[in-house]
C-alpha cells in the first residue's frame, strides 16, 4: 500500500506551485484533463514514490490537496 | 491511513476567487490554521479589506466584517473595544494598508490597539489591474510606471514593519514570506504568535507577508516565487522588527 494524495480537481487552478516543490518530482500537471473552469489539474504520476511530506499540499494556494500516510 | 495534511476547517468550501498561483490562498490557510490550532474559532472576528482579498469574508469560517478601503484597523479597533474577549484580526493588502489606510494603521499601532494585522505585500495594486503601489520597488514596471518606478518623481517604497516598530504601541512586528515551504512554516509561526499576543492582550501585532502577483507581474506562478525572492526580499528584509515578549525576557 502506498501513501495517498487526493487532488480536488474542480478546485485546482493548475498553477503548478505543487509541482515546483515536490522533492520526488511526481506532482505533475495533467495536460490531458480539463476541469469545469478550464484548467489542467495537478495529479500524481507515480504514487509509489510519494513520501507523504505534504509539501505540495502546504504550497497549494487553493487547499486542493489532501495527503494521507500509510 | 493517517492524514498528514488537509484543508483547514476554518476555511469555507467557497472556491477562492484569486488568480491561479496567487499566494493569497497560502496566507489564508496560515491564518485559518493558526486560529484553529488556538481553538478560538468561536470568538474570532476578522475584518476584510478592499482589494483582491475583499471577498475574504467568504473564505474564513468565522464572523467577518468588510471595512471601507483602508479602514480595517479602525473597524477592528471598534470590535476589539466592544468585544474584550474577541480575537480580532484584519487581513489587508498593500494598496489598502500602505496607501489609503496608512493613517488608520499608524494610529491603531500608536494607540496599541489589541488587534492582529495580516499585511499582504505584493508590491502592486492587484485587483485594479497592476498599478504602482507605495510598496512598488524602485525600477519596477507596472501599468502606471511603464519605464519602471522612478524614485525622483514617485518616491521610495514604504517599509511598514520598520516604520511601525518605532512606535511604542506596537507589541510585535515581523516580516515573513511565503515563497518556499520553509518560509511558509516560518510565516505560520509568526502569524500564530501574533494571535497568541492578541489573546494574551499584549496589544498591536502586525505580520507583513511578502506575496506574489503572477498576473500583474507578468510571470508564471513559479517564476513569481523566484522574482519575490530575488527582488523583494533584498528591499524588504525578512525578520522580527519588534517583539515585546523577547524584550521582557532579556
């Protein structure tokens, strides 16, 4: 079982601040997806590498990220 | 599964009206988390300003008042005097606090009013489209200083924390930044300390938070964090400018 990162995709504005602080570089902007506001939301590319440091969530201006540790 | 981080209960579910990557949202979180951790949600009253954060009353899950432009410290003064048990804070930008509301701010500080001021400094007028503010850096290009701020005609930026630290009524003045996770942690500590001062009745506390405005700076959100660090922090040094609790301990 891996840690869990939940992105509220409808709230996310795709600003990319979370991607800039992730030490494992697994927070990415999903260019194939659009939310109702027209933004590309953030997503996790490889959850197995997540260390649940929550830096993405701390940096998120819209409180769109929830981090849970196994 | 244990939750490491989730949205503060002191924030409502209303989607924030700020531009993508604007650090107002981070500062909102720090204020909300501080109030929650101190367990004073039920007796907190916030005062929203005019500017980008004019809708702050929609985002904080406590009682809020929306003050006329720049007058938040005056409204907070009334609240603090009418509600001695209340936890009173204002949330103001630099156009609100350092321009039209300078008099209210300086006099609330000199009177030593028992309030917390969260001062968000992004060196520009955000909501109205990026005009030069009193806090705009020398040489900074804005809508109304297209060749860069010329100090010969537009004067120099105001350093609010340094100015208020000279007043006897000020209990606590610190400048922090939210451009990186370590700085966000320090900012949280400062904001929480300001609220602790208010609850203990120590008087006027101000926390100046250096913030970004990617839209009006014409940068991506990530570039804006770097611009803040490289350009704003040299002119607005981070640190504690006054802390009466530290002075008492000497």
